[in-house]
C-alpha cells in the first residue's frame, strides 16, 4: 500500500503527463501550420513519450493496488504566435514538471517511502534529459533559426527524431 498523500500526488501526475502530451500535440499542430513539419514531428514524438510517462505512473499505482481516477485534461493554454514561443513554453513547462516530480520525491522522502523514491529515480533522470532537450532547441533556434537556410536545416534535423518506447524502471 502507498501513503494516501503520495498516491494522490501520483494520481494527479498521471493527469499532468497527459496534459503534457496534449500540450506538445498542440505545439505540433502549430508547427505544422507554420510549414515546419520537422518541428511538428519532434513534438509528436514528445507527445508520445508523455503518454508513456502517464502510463508508467498509472502502472505504479496499479502495482500497489491503488484505484486510478482519471480527471479531465486541461485545454493547452500557451499563446503561440511564432515557433520560438513553443520552444520557450516547452522549456518552461519541463521545469514545471521537474518541480512536480521533485515534490512527489520530497513527500516520499518525508514518509521514508523508499519504494516510491526508487520508482521516481527514473523520472528524476528523465527530467534532466527533458530540460536539456528543451533548452537545446531554444539554443539552436537562436543560433540557426534567424535565416531561412538555417531554419530549413534545423527543421530537417528535427524531422529525424523517431519514437522509441522508453526503458523505465519496470524493465
Ligand atoms: Mg513527462
């Protein structure tokens, strides 16, 4: 069994991860409309990964015999007028997600819930990666996105991202 507060936080995290998927799908739509199919591909893959995160949290609750309650997913609310808006909003969002994961970890630490701390280790590492990826995108866009040729090449680079199922601590 899990501590009630931790179970509640993890249940909420399922919703947050699905929201992340929804948000990145919204970014993908925007990029597609801007004619940047490579950027759109990058965010589509990202959205798939977020769904996986949600499923991993769901699996953890189920493994612990906790009933999962699905809530409504909020509407993506980032105002996008140019691609850089999405890149920056993505970075900001990942920092927010890191704070959520840290908060659950902190609660697990307080409760001496070593099992949940170990489960969350994968996500702690993943968030480092997510923030780095989002930051790299912003940097690359600043460096190369200003002229059409640079943007074209960056779009091509991002079109090569392929979805692979994550290796979680369940493997
Ligand atoms: Mg995530």
